[in-house]
C-alpha cells in the first residue's frame, strides 16, 4: 500500500497489486483435477497476499515470504518424498529452483537467467501452455512408442525374409526389394511422426482438449 500525505497530513491510501493471470485458475484446475498433481505456490510475497492469490486460483499449498534458497529447499523436500517436481517460474529468484526441479519450465517473457536454467521454455505468457506442454509431451511419447513398435515389427519380419528363411518355399527377396523395404520402413516412421502436426490443443474453460 502507498500512503498519501498533504502538508504532513495523511489524506489517503492507495493499494497496488499485480493482476493474477486470467488463465491461472484454469491451469491449476486442470493440473489438480485432470492430472492429479499436487500444486504448490512458493512466493516471496507476503503471507496475506499469497493466501489471497492462492484462494483465487485454487491452490491449497502455499509458502510465502520465501527466499530463492527457500524455494530450492521446498523442492528438495518434495523430491525426498519420492515426488517428481516441475517448477514454473520467470524471474531471477526462480532460477535456482528451476535448476533443482526435475523439470524446469520458464515463461518466455521472463528473465534470461530463468530461461537458461529451465528445461522447457514457454513462448507465450500464459499458464495454460504449461498444461499444453504436458499434453504435447505425452502425445509425442506415445507416437515414439508407436514408431518403435512399427519399426521393430517391420524389421523383425523383413530381415529374416531377406536372409532367405523362406527360400525352401521358393520365396526369395531380391536385393533391390530388400533395399526398398528398408527405405519404406524409414519413410513410414517419418510420416507417422509428421502426423503430430495435425494435433490441435484446444483450450477450453477448466480443460485442455487434444485433437489429433
């Protein structure tokens, strides 16, 4: 708060505060309800401000008036409990915690130090992109597994045939056909990966829907 005085006489009080990001509540709701994540807010702001913001966005676990070292300590405690910790931050004070976390996520509009310390950088100043990054990683990982299964099955079938396992039955795979089949395997995997471009992440109130 800012006190206003005229001629050494108090005439008013002006309260100043940062606005909460409009999508913060939706992101927290998704992380808690859809992903089952335990959400913490560790901030250097005063306890009253921190609890007010936490109540507005739906965060139950709050640690206020925290120094950069306190954020690292909190992350270490959570990790000691066997939990995988993702840290979202955008300031210089967040960089040690971003480095300590299992996954550091920096807001692209934040400081260069935070961006360098993080493993993931969000290009837009929106917390819904945190949810989008998790969904994108899950879709990508599933596509990698699909490509691995396809490539393994293709080669497990094609290599024995190319080696002549069916020769007693009169089936012989010419060298040019074996080379074409090998190239086809690689092209198929690449085309399967390119299908990720068709995925659309639709942000809806309190949810994010992945459409592929």
